[in-house]
């Protein structure tokens, strides 16, 4: 019941944020045309949307038995990641951690990230060109598809799990209700790569491609994406290596989404 309440709260906050951001970034003229645009864009990117929905359903199924399968098929890379970066995340926390920053990065990790994923779908539906929406849907699908495969093949515990004496679980210690939310969508061995980072970088790079139309959104998306990436380490959830890998995955997904195979003849 508590988890349902937390999910409902996140959905309500994100809905409110999208409702405010849409007229600000998209403009009232496009907002008025939005109902008709949804129908046209839905037809234009229908196959890609169906593929994304299927991937999300597969991801939800894999999430239920994925950790057990990973222990059979996977390779535990936690030690290798720790060997590469050592106590970087612990040092980051000890240098930056303050109550105000913990509140900011917690809100960004939960609410900012969700808003970052949802708003581009509204913004790009409003455009006459279906290309940005199509690329966004395809790029999301690439992120989730590669992410599922990586989570099955690579077992990795986050720094808060491996080094609890050095790294504080700042999100869950200060806001334990959010642990109920994150456990609904992930496992503590699914940290490589960081999908929070990869999807945020994806949104940022796609926003850069539409900056001539939505310049203000490009600025906001860049700031939010950077904050999300830092938040994953600041909160002790991800390693720096996870963030680097997530950044690479985000760039790859945007590159693949622009491939001619996804463009209509």
C-alpha cells in the first residue's frame, strides 16, 4: 500500500510538472493543436511505440526472475569496477554531502528523472516533423533493450552495498519511502550500466537536436541530465564506471535511433 502511495505521488508530481512545462516550452499554439497532433504522430510512430511497449513488458518480466538467472549466466564485475575506481564515490560524498544537496539530488533522482523521460514525448508529439518523436521512442527502446541484456550478463553491486562503512545510502536513509519505489523497478545487482544516466543523456542529446525549436528545453534537459548523473553517484547507488558506461549507452542509442532503417521511405 505504501509503495502504491509513493508511485501515485511521483505520478502526480510529474503530471503537474509536465502541465506547467508544456505551455512554457512548447507554446500555447502547439498546445491547442496537441489533440490532433497526438493522432497524427501516433500513426507515424506506431510500430516504434509498439516495439517500446513490448520491450518494457519484457523488462518487467525479466525483472522478476532476472537476478536468479544472472547468478547462473552472469559475470560478477563488482570487484573489477571497484579495482578501477576505488573509493571515488566515497570521496565524492565526503566532499559534497550536505542536507540541502541530499534533498536536491534525491528529488532529481526520483522526480526529475521521471519528468525528463516523460516531457520529451509531449514536446515532440507537438511538432509537425515526426522524426524527433520517432528517434526518442527508438532511443528509449535501445536503452532498455541493452540494459536488460547487461543486467542479465553482468552482476554488480553498487558502492553503498559493497562499502557500507564508507558510502552512505543517502536516498534511502533520509527518504526510506523511495526504496519501496526503486525495488519495484530494479534489483540491487543491476547497476552496470546506469540506466538513469543513459536515458538522461539520451534526452539531453535529443534535446540538442531540437534546440532551434525548443532552446529553453535544451538548457533545462542538459542541467537535469547532468544532475541525474551526479545524483546516482552522490546518493551511493552507482559507481563512476556505471555512469561512464551509461553515458556511452545514451550516445549509442541516439546514434542508432537516427539510422535510416528507422526512417520511413
